[in-house]
């Protein structure tokens, strides 16, 4: 367990308060806290750039990642982040655990918690699974994606990436394109970007929009999550300061919602012509994994205006900031 943690000095940012022990979604974070985590992530980025970075701020701590769904970026960056901060990190893939012998989610997490771990990073196909786990374990629970519900660290890194690029986010217009209904990234991004004062323009197949959403103003039903739905992708991206493409969540879609993926690319895909409608220099983001040629054309995905790799780098340093904050809450944060 983490004890007598070494204090790493923070040169900027408002103090974080441990309002919530867990990070289950971004709605528990204030704009100031999002900003503070972003400032800390930038410090980590600078430290990593100037020297091989290793801190011992989580020395003696143990972090388990428990993934019931596939992942490359999120799982690896959490592991890398935990190790960079000096913690022991153990990865558990549900597919190779006793879950395969029929062990329940509750008994699985109670077993892990009994090892005396500090944090459990959880990804699960069912919305609310991390919230359920958080009610039963002593460890800090960090949601690494639950069903179509939330992906808080993705939203934090997306905010950081766009802020890096645009400077000020207040009043900026972000076009969010694609499968809004099944995307936990869409939901967490809407909450986080709206908190930071970003206007959000939505476009996607009507069958892949939340129930009841029609062209015009809509919201997630949470105060402060107002968005504008457009009938066409052209209308949504026109004069946008940035475009976020979303992956088609084919694994979460019931049949018939999307008759033809090629038709999707023709009608909703981001390509050079559509990008030209956005503000000059507007960047394109994608949380990954990309279905290249479907949600975004290859030239744009790897072009000068793509921030996809910046998102990956920021994913690592943001997860360092998150782990440092949530796994060492007793530590003095200057
Ligand atoms: N990697 C992100 C997630 O786990 C985005 C995606 O899979 O579409 O939600």
C-alpha cells in the first residue's frame, strides 16, 4: 500500500480537492479540476521530454488493471503511467481470469481487493459496472470505459489535446460526428467540453443518435450538456474549430441500425472536402481505434491537421496526472 508518499512539486494549477475518491465519470470534476489535471499532465509531458522520466510518487502502491473489453491505448497507457510513477502494475484480462470459469464480477473484484490493492482500473461492456465495483471495494476505482456510458480519462485527454491546439476553449465550436448513441467517448466528451465552454455541433445517422434527438437543440438530460444536432455532416462541420470523429461501435449496435458501412463513409465520413468547410486550420481528432477510410479518410487521419497521435501522448501524461491525484489523495498537493 502507498504510505509516506514522496511529494512531487506542482508548479501550476489550482489545488485539487478529493471530492470523490473514485473517477467514475467526468461529471464529478469541476472545470477547475479538469484544468488542474491538464496542467499537471503538461508538466509530466515536459518532464518526459527533457529526460527519461521516473517518479516515486506512487512508490509502494499497487494498481491492477481489469479489462473485460479489448484495449490498446487505454490499458497500455495506464500501465505505463503507473510504472512511471513508481507503482507496481498488474494487468488482468478477464478472458484469461477465473471469470472464464464463471466467477462473478463481484467475487472477482472482492478477490482482487483482498490483495490490498490501491487502485483498480476497470473497463467493462456494461454501463455502470465501475460504479457497482466502487460500492464494494476499498481500492480507488477508475473507469477506463463502461459500455456506452463513460470514458472519463479519454474526455480529459481530449480536452487537453484541443486546448493545446486552440489555446482558449471558451466559445470554440467542436463538431462531433458519428455514432453518438453507443459511444461512451461522445457522452464523456460532451460533458467535459461543455464544462470548458465549448459549443458542440453533432451529426450522425439518425439511428445512431440518442432517443428523441432531432435536428436543433438537444442535451444529455444533464444540466450544461446542450448540443446542436445538424441534419448533415456539412452543416455540423461548417466553421467548426475542430472535428472529432467517433468510431462506429459495431460491437454495441443491434442489427439494422446501419445497413451499409460504405454508405456511412459516403454520407458521414470526414474527408478533405468536408474538412475544407471547417475554420481554416481546424484539427481532426479520433479517440481510436480508427476504422480508416470509414469514419475518416486516410489522408486526413495521417495528415498535418490530425491530432490523433497528440491524443495518444496526452493519454499517457493525463493518466499519470489522474493516477497521481486519485491514488495518492493523502499527499500534499501544492
Ligand atoms: N477507445 C475508445 C473506447 O474504448 C473509443 C472506441 O473504442 O471507439 O471507448
